[in-house]
C-alpha cells in the first residue's frame, strides 16, 4: 500500500530539475519554467508536470491549471513541423477558416491533431502580430502570409523531406 | 478608528476605512446576494475572488457596476444596491449561470440547501432565456466525496479551501473559456490525487457539484434484514449540530433525542462514540506518557512531539505529504475505529453473533470517516470494523425518511456496555478537546494526584495555532500545541523536519474549529456564529457530565478488567492501535 509511482527516464528528470534550478525553484517562475521545459521536450506530458511541481513544492494541479489554461502549452507531442493557423480577427475576416479547412483535408487531421507519420501537427492560435499579412499561418515559427487555400499544397510540399 | 461616511440605498452609514460595500450594506440590514464570496469569520476560511458578479451594485458616477464583495467603500460614495440597472445585470448573470446548469433540483443532493437554488428562488427566476452549450462531465464517485462537475459554477470556494486553508491542492481550476471547470490534475479520480478527503470542499460548495457519498439506503436495508444485528455509534460533534436540521437553534445539545431517534429508526443497539473517545484517551494517553517518560529520561530514539491521530483527514495528510514523519503521530486508532474493533469482537461475542452478522454504523460530523472505514487495515476477513459511516446530514435525512418528529422527541439513553461516557470524550468534537481530555488523564497519572482543576482553558479557543505550557509538578513543564487546518499542521511538520519543534504533544484537526465544523455537519453557508454556538455547546455538554475524566468512566474500567487487560497491553495493541503507510508520490527513475 504505497503512493503512486511516476515513471520517468533519468535524463529527462535531470533536465527538468536543472531548468527549475535555473529559476531558483521559485513557484512564481512557473510559466517561464514551463516555456523552457516545453522548448526542450516539445510538449508537457503528465510526468514532466509532476517533476516540475515537485521541484517547486507546489501541487501538480497548479501546474496543470496553467498548462491547460494557455493554448501555447501542449500535453501532446507536436509534429516535426508544427503548423499554427491564426484565427485572430483580421485573419478570420480575410478567410483564415478556409485555409484551416484546406490544411485539414490535405493532412487528414483536425485541430490539435498530429499526422500518423508524426510529420505535421495542426493548431490554431489568436494573432501572431502580423495582421497586415492576413490570413497568416506559421510552420515551426516561419510565417506565411496573404494565403489563399490553393497555397496550402505547395507550402506543404516545401516540407517533403 | 479611521472611518468614512457613504450613502447606501438613500441611507447614510459610517464604516471603518477598508470596509467593503457588501459588509457596509450587511450592517445596515441590506443583504446583497453573493455566490462565490465565502467567509467564515474568525476561522481563517475565505474565498474572495470577486468573480461571479452576482453582487454587482451601482455606484453613482462610476461607469461600470461594482462587485460589492471586493469594492471598498469610499468617502461620500453613493451606492444603489437595487437600482434597475444592478437588478438587471444580476439577473442576467444568474440566468447565464443557469443556462449551463442541470435543472434536476428534485434529485439533487443539495436540494433545499443549495445557494444557487435559493438565489434563483429569491430572484424569482421563472425561465432561462439563454439556450446554449451544456457541460457534459461524468459523475465521479470516491470513497467519501461525489463530484458532479456539471453543477460547478466556478466560484472556486473549494479550490480556496483545498489550496489555501488545507495546503493540499487536489482540485483547482483547469482549462479556459467554456470548458473551464474545477477538476483534479489530469482528470484523475480523487483517490489517485493528494486529496485527503477532509471534505471541506463539500462543506463550502454552494451547489450540488460536491456532496458526500450517501449511505442511508444501505443502512435502511440492513436494519430491515432479519439475519443481521445492527449497532450504531454517534460522534461527539453530532450532538451539538443535528438540531439545526430540525429548526432548533445552533448549539442545541440533542444527545438524548439522537439516542431516541436511532432507536426509533430501528437500530438494535444504540451506542456512543464518546465511549470509545474515552477508550482512545486511555490508549493514546498511555502512549503519550510512555513516550514522554522515555524522552525526558534521555532516550533520543523516541519521537517527540507525540501527535494526535483521531482525525482521518490528518492521517491521510501525513501519509501523503510527510510519510517520513509518520512515527510521530500516536498509533492509537480513531474513536470510530476503536469502537468498530471492540464492537466486532467483544460485543459480537457478548451477543453471540459472528462479525459478519453484526453491522456497525457510525454517525460522524465528517466526510473523511467514510474513507477511513474502507481502509484495508481496518478489515478482518474482508469485513470492515465499521460498515458504514454516515454524516450528520445523512442522519437528519434518515430521521426525516422514518417520519420521526425529532424536535418533539422524548429523550432516551445510550445502551450499555459501549454507551457510557465522560465530559472528556464530548470535547473530542472541538479543537483543543482531545488535548484537554488527554491532559486530564495524563497529568493525573503522571503526578499520581487528583487535578485541582480540570478545565485546561489554556488549550481552548478558536485561533488556528495555539500553544501552552502545562506544568506537571515533579515531571516537567509540557509544551503543547493545538492546531486546526492542515496548513497549520504543515507548519508544525516543517518545524519537526527542521528540528525546531519545541512541543511535546500536538493535537491536529483538519476542519475549522475541529469536528464541530466537520464537512459532514449541517451546512452553515459561511455563518461563523453557528460554528461558535456549537463550540460553546460542546463545553456546556462537558460541564453537564457527572464524570469528566476518561479514566473514571465505569464502562471503560470494566472493559479493561473484563476483556482488554492493560492500556497499550497486548490485546489493546492488537485491537486498538494501527500503523501508517507511505503514500507520497514517488518518481520511478529509469536509467
């Protein structure tokens, strides 16, 4: 009769401990720590959040509360190429939804999904600060603007490796 | 005092600077409705997020409406609590809340006690004009608590008690926008989290989102079963609170009526947890004396302070958060479990039934007691020592189901041999009570002299952490501490870890003011005067008892003679003591 066991590999455990330590294990630095941690792992699975909570001495619910609140944080691994479609006001009125639909049918996944081969993941976000280029999407941080649905196929072809 | 004058609903009022509009209105007899706001005055329990906006009022000259619960009064402010604009906004807020709230009030466990329901009634809601998405969460059952997140209105009172008051943090807000809800991390069932089942979330929840597991149907079925005998025990704090459910004033002592009601419901044997509270003092007191004597004679291996172990939420807390310190709390079982262990051995033998033919029910002011009955270590051959634990509220329901006119019921006595008790036992229901009861016995045993006074006023009170020095002539000056609220208990545990704890003996209870405000008690909806009335009543019940020291209880003396032998002897060690587990989350680190 013992408590729950959280499985994690040693390298990951060390990395998270080091990231937390670099912020002096301060609970007030939670968001910054999660940014760094997600940067490293690509996502924030349960066991990672458990270690963060342990390092900061806060309930894991606090960590999960933050992770589930901000759409930037994800608990699912992203694809090798993470696509984000902006659905902010400017992009939306300029037809962003059609771009999203084109991506969905091309990749055969829905928002928040990852293609079976793990190559592409598809997310939506609100405004990347490039409203002048609306509608906009980004792939691993690279911005594509003034999109029409017909562009989708050729852009994806750039990532054909 | 620095005061300011303002006008509320055309009447002038003077209040200390810093007073909220809500409080100022309250002192004028104006009751502005609230939902998320919760405050238990003087008991360190509050939730003031200013989030639900039910309390909005109009402040003349201010562009938007002001939430009264968090807006401070300003000099010459003109407030209108019932302007058309405020009333409209308030109604809209409530209608929007109700548009995503199940309307199954007839079957809801909070029906009649629900603050959302009362508000809808008070505001005369007859239709909900908004139609939209409905939350669809599964209902989660745990050993103690039922969670129906569809009824959550995100007031976050539960989150405040769980995080701030108990320092547990099992539930909190997750997600954003429409799907935002109070939940566990990763949607895990409560049993897999660090929840200690104190149930204070249930006690403060304004709706049916959180309620206790209801065992009344099982109890009625067993009472009707001719193949089993049923016995029941009633915890101390129940007798100063149950009356509230039947319109009696808070603090009414209804011990005799409870005994009568339980007999009328049909229990074969009606006993008293106060009896086993006296037994707990014999066992825990003997352990305290033994450990103290060893410690004072220089034995460094003995763990000091001794901590009480009657509160099941506190036990869960140290198993989950401080398992490395689990040798500090007394090994004595709680009164509920001591009762069960004796009932299913000594008493079952006495009436000639086997343990599986004796159903043992407890009535507790507590929700965590339900979890305690299900612990594997409290089962013998698969049958638990205590079969079901009911809350005070469930007992009220049983009494109503059985058509008993409780308020006018003639009083009755508890049955023998597990029914006699002392004043020391009844104060188990209040913070400081277990400490005082233990001192009444331990000091007499240590000094060999009759106490000149038995009221240990120095350990009474309602502050969250209290400490006292109790001189024991010829032995030592005992440093004792009494805490309630697990955040305060955490403070003591951190002191022990740091080696700075100066106490010899510490009492811990999880709930505000102790069991009198346990999570199984009638809902007080934030009215601290109710808790204070129960507090006073417990000490009155103590004064009313002819015997006020546990070691003088004739039925306790008898059972040691007849059955148990010596306190902390072989038989009592086996039946009345337990051990604790390491339930802390661990990382299984793979190379």
